[in-house]
């Protein structure tokens, strides 16, 4: 019998060690924040009000200094200063692509790094965030997957990526200024490093914070969680997060998917499709996105396109299919399908009645495109070791 929880047993989440034992308030749920404030001496009858006030300062106004929380008494601000910090992942490097895509290398506890990518478009701005340091799935076409899994990110480190990007975009509101409904950061996709459903609780808590109307206030329909097919976590995602769902599908037979997405050996295509078919709130306005990377001679035939349609129709899944031209990386065993082949594949899907957009490659000049996320410093360390080995050092 398969376990009901998608959480692996061997992956640790390590909280950041803070100076003088101070606790980071970023990433705490409302209940967790209340508990922390009570433990620090806040009176029970004041706790709910204090949670609301501090929550808005952190997540609506983007304030990092307790001294700036001007609707709190000075002695209460001093207590907060003694016991807590408001701390985000640190930006180590920022690269900006010719197309405006921004890639951030950010440092978290233990000196590890993860990458975050912001993609501006005419009608939206999408932030691609990471949920783990490295990845455990070893998908054979994915550059990110070549970095071994180190640990899960905490809720603080996940929501901190969103706050860090808002810092860089200058998007926190200014007190007294006219309200601006335009959002530079309007959408979040959990498509960075890691498998979100192998870090479910931290991802859930971070997304609940992002959706809270008194703070960052992103609609659940502006958040898309992408999974490679951790079947037990799919229904739980709908129940506990309520966001949109994307599936890294990439193949139409178990034989091919076993190679491209090895988690298929545990939960095969049929099991995955059954879980998707029962995903709550499915409708034409809340379709499941099937992500399909186009690999020359591997998964891009007309037969593959017809099988993909058959899979979706048999299970009556409202869906759109995102076709992703493969982003080649050094040492990759695959090649990108030709533009003509991708268009032919897309046309078969479109003629069957499904949206089949071909993803425009963004940020590939800074290795920020899909499947390329892998920290530059990790690569640099490896190359230094190789150089030393070749020199006999």
C-alpha cells in the first residue's frame, strides 16, 4: 500500500540559526506568529491584534525594522527587537537577460544557494521559485536535476524569495501614495529547483502567506504548483493550498517516461491521470497544465501527440498543453525538436480542441530558462576541483 503522505523521510528541513537565539518571523503562519508573540510575553487578549498589525507591516508594507512599526508602542517594539528578526534570503548575484528576465542567486542557511527567476510579460510578471536545494528526481533532460538534493527549503526561505523579488522590483506600497493595482509580480510558479510535493508543509505554509489578503495578497489562481507526479500529494494540494496545478508530463508511454521522469516508475501514467481527473475545481477556467518538453526523436512524433490527446480525453481532464522547446545544456544527452516538428505536434493538439501554446524561451542567455536552473557557484566549485585534479593537486 502506498504511503498517503508525499513527504520523504530522508530529507531534512533545517531552520536558520539566528544571532542571540532570535526567531525569524518570516514564514510563520498566523497561528505560529501568535504562538511566538505569546511566548515572548504578549498578553493573550492583545495577541490577535498584534498578529494583524505585525503581519501587515511585514507582508503588506515590506517593513524589516521593528522601529518602523509606528502603530506599536515603543516598549513593545523594543521587545520585538530583543526576540525576533525579519530576515530574507540574501541575494548573492543578479543577472538580467536581454529580454528583461532576471535571475537571482540567493544564499540560505548553511551557505547553500538556490536560484529564483522573474519573467516580465506584457500582461503579467511571473516569479519562478524553488522549493528544495537541488532535486531528488534526476529527470534525464533537466539540468537542474543534475544537482544532488541537499535539503528542503523552510517556509521562510520560500516566501522570502517572493519578498526578495518585490524588494528588487520596488513593489512594496508607499504609505500615503495612491493605491496602484498594477502588479509587477503578479504570478508565482513553483517550477524552480526541487519537487514541491516532497516539501509539502513548507510549500503550503509559504503559499498561504502569499495568498493572505492582508499581505502579499496573490490570488490562488495566480499560483501554479508544478509536480513531476507525486500522486499522493495531488489531492492534498487542492484541499490545503487550492492553487492551479501543472504536471511535468513529457512522455506518452511508461517506457519513455520511466527514463525521462523516473518517478513514473513509482506512479505510472495511468495512476497519475486518475489523480488528475479527480482534482477538485477542474473546469475550463482552471485547467491542468501539461508541461511537455520537446526532445528530438524521443517524444515528439505524431503518434505521441495522438496518444497525449487520448490520455487526456479518456480521463476527461480539462487541460492545456504547454510545449517547451528543449533548452540544451553542456553534456545534455538530448537535442531540441525542430521548429517544424514542434509546430506539427502543436497543430495536432490544437485540432483536437486543446490549447497548445509553444513556450517562448526566456532568459536562456543567462541560463535561466526551464530546466537550466543550477547555481553558478556550484558549477564554479566543481570546475575548480576538476582543474585541481587535472593538475595533480
